C-alpha cells in the first residue's frame, strides 16, 4: 500500500472502533503520559494516524470527517505528510480544537479521549465547554489507536544511568529533604510528579528512553516525610545499586502499580500537590475520585532545577568549551569546502552529519540535544525546519546558511545558532543580520533588578528590528537544563508567557532572528547564565554571563549600522573566543579561528 492507503486504512480502523464504543469523535494529541515536549517512538500516535510527525499538533477523528490542528511552524510540513483527502487542516491556536469540535457535533454526542494523554486543566476546560453544548466527554479505558497499532515500537530497556553527585552537585536525599520540608510548611502530605525531567533531576538519574532527552521515564510521589514512591520499568534498575545511589526511603514499583498507589493515597484522604497543567488527568482523577484533596500548584522541582548549582554550572562551562571546539571546527571545514568548490553530493543533511561528527570526537558526548536545523536559503525561513522531512536542499546555490544545533554531554547541554555566508550576499542580507546581532548584543548586555521576568527583557532583543519595521514570530530565550531537556521552564524570555523572575543560576538562550518567507532566515544564538553583578548604584543587579564562545560571521555585518559600543562588544567577544578556543585547536582550524576573530 502507498502512504495514502496506509493512513486511510488506519483511520477506517479507528472509526470502526469508535462505532462499537458508540463514540462520535476521538481526540488524538501529540503527547505521551508524561506530557513532555519529547516523546518516545511508541507514543507517536498522532504520526501513526495522520502521517504528520511534527512536535506539536492534535487530530480529531469523527465518523465522516477528520481534522489535523497544527501551528504556523508546521503548516507546510503537515500538508506534505498528512493526506489532504482525509484531513482538514486547522490552526492549533486560531481554531481552538475543543470549541471547533463543539461547533461540529449535535447535542447528545459522545467524545472519547485518553485521560493519560491530556492534562487535568485541559480535561476541566473541555468537559465544561462540551457539557454546556450537551456533549459528553468520555474516558476510554484503552486507546483505540493502540488496539490497531500492530507494529508499535517497544519501549527501550536501556539501563538507568546513576548520575553521580560529582556531576549533579547535590545528593538526591538533600534535594528530597528540601522539597519535603516545603510540603510540611504548606500543610501538604505529598506531591505528584509526572514529568521525566523533574523526577530524573530529583533522583539524580538519567536514561536513554527518549531520543534527544537523556531521561528514564517514570512517575513518582514524594511524601512530606521525605519518603518517595518511584514507578518505573524495573528491568532497567539494579535495585541494590539504585538504593545506594538515592539513599533511604525510595520505594521502587513497576509502572502498572501506579494506579493502586494513587487509589490508596485517595482513600487515605491525603492532601496532594499536583500541577493541573503538566500532570495528566488520569493520575489526578484517580486520587480525587478516591477521596484525595488535590491542591493545584506548580511542580515544586521546577525552580530549584532551573537554578543551577556551582557544580552544574562548572559542568555547563566545560561542555560549552568542548562544544565550541566542535562547532568552530565545523565552520572552518565549511569555509574550506566553499573555497575548494567541492559541492558534489553536499546538502543540508551532509552538513548536519559533519557537525555531529565533530561533536562525536568530544569527551562526554552522548547525542544531539535536538534535531539539527540545517537550513540553506529559503529553508532557513522556517524556524523549526527539519531536512529529514523531505529532500535536503543541495549546497552551492544559496547566500546564507543557518545551523541551529546542540549536544547532550554528560556534564551539560548546549544549544547554538550561527548564520554564515556561503555565497554572494546582498546589502539587505547584511542589514538584517546586523539588526539581529544588535538585538543579541543588547540582551547580552542587560542589567536588571531582582524580580525582573524575561517578558520584561524581550523588547531589548527586538528593538533594532522594530526600529526598522521588522520583527520575528518566536520567543527570544528558553531555559536549558543540565544534561536534561534543551527546553526548560519556568524561565523564558518572550513577549508572552512566563512571569517567573529570572534568578542566579538560570540558563537561557539569547536568540533573536529574522525570517523572509521563501528567501532566507537569520538567527544568532548563545546560551547565557543569570549571575549577580557588581553593585554600582543603590540596587544589587543581575545580568548575564555567556556560556557559548564561537565566532559570529563578521562578513555578514553592515558596519555602518553599528554603534561604537557594538563594535567594542563584537571585538571583545571575539578576543575571548580566541583566548578560550585557540589552545584546543591546531593547524588549519586554528588559522581559521585567528582570521574569524580578527578585529573589525
């Protein structure tokens, strides 16, 4: 069967199951039970039913219709992958799917959903809206996609990584005691933890259950007396070594025991903290319906996890230094390729593979921290472009190349974007690159009082573009974990979103950009860490310390647009790049670095 026939058959199978269950619609999100950004292959249900494999989306299957909801990043990709004969394409944000569904179905309809794949907040909203229209929201016991997914990948059995205190900087027991103490102060009996990163951080574990995210998947309940129940595939754990690693009072259960323990917590009428936005509805409804008192609140691991300790920051600095060597060697190799004119067989995929090869040579390298965005010419105008979703664009026909990439090292996570000249560039290319770099510099130089949130700093990165009548349609900075997710909250720099104040130890990206559809894209990204600044006035101030040291392409700079202070920043940054990287490079790579960091 061809692609269309495969998807058509799968949709028909699910519709047949819905008919037997007397359901008029079924909702398929791009989520697993942990509701994280990255999901394992066995949870790619949206891909299975639609053919669309982007990182955000949702489908609704009805008896005679089907709809795929995606955001602006994936408009082109969705139409390439999901058959238009089977699916209507709607905007994830502009066409809220629950409202759309309520408008399509008559009163008396029944809508199925898998409570393990939706947050409690989503469930409460959807139930209220649909009930108002006389539509019933029905929890299914078994996901109809799982019933028909005969070649579904099996979960990995890779053993858990016991992440040492020498890398983590703090014992698991100390972390648990800190959180349990806070639970006692708030009069709470326990906290439910469902997302992988917080649990791995709390227990000083890592794993290989999900590509690009070095975690072991599981669930946990931390009690106010500092004991903890951990639900995981027990085949991955050496219980004796695990017990020595985490300290006392951590009980390990198979994941299929989670429901029983949550039921018991409910029957004991315990007061449980849970985040309705990040914990799935199934876990919370079990407890609540059994008698637990749910207290809505943010996962208490998020803030301490985001504020890296001295050991974690030292690891991040070491990882970024090694990563800087790898990326610099790649950029030097790329310039030599261009000078030689040897483009035969070189495309976006070739370039991405070569960059990863340089990273592979670095100590403690594990894997990419996300799928490399290796984008030539017009493809760079798609912020989340993936060359693997189609035919990679051939090298040698474009002016600009954008490469956004990162790595997971045992001692840190990296994320860097460089935009480089690979052909003849225009005055407009230079002007737009310079304005993006000016925004990057302005944010890098920011000093701000305690209590300042990223939303208040976002304008600094946009101002040079705004003054010329331009903008970019994505956030300026996201949090980054320590050998964890490359996208971490609660910190963020964006025009909308998090109001959480930036605090010392938080790592963020600084990545303004500009994108001209069907033409080119530009982004300049370093990672920075929030630090205390020397006090020079009445207030103690915070600012940013750079983690990323790799040259920017000065051939793309329009010097007439720069202020003296911006000239000074570029030259001082490149002097520091050379100081840090030159002892680690040799031969042609060292010669390239010397040229790339020369004064402008």
